[in-house]
């Protein structure tokens, strides 16, 4: 069974596309602007985590409190 040149080219294109997609996933987290103008964080979970910019700012202002809470409740919390 032989593969003609068109099939071979398509196979190589698909392999390159697959490698590019795997490389993007390995990069980690990525930010994007959603269709509604919110900030979406990709790569943390299966679906993006999306908040409007003022919501992200409120969360970021609480960063120290969130870290302290996590330390204080470490025994009760799970990690992935």
C-alpha cells in the first residue's frame, strides 16, 4: 500500500499542526480577551476562567489574603 504525494503532504501537515498544538499546551497559561470584552485565563482547567477586568483587579488585590487563607487551611485543601 503506497501513499501518494498529496496524502503524504497532508500527513506531514497534520503532524506539524499536532506538534504545534502540543507545544501550545506545554507553554502553560495564556490570557485572551473574550468576545464580551472580559479576560479569559486558558490552560488552568478544561474551560477558561473568565472575569471582567474589574473582577480580576479585586481578586488580585486579595492575593495576600488568598495565600494566607490557603496556608491556614492547608490540611483541608486539595491540590491537583
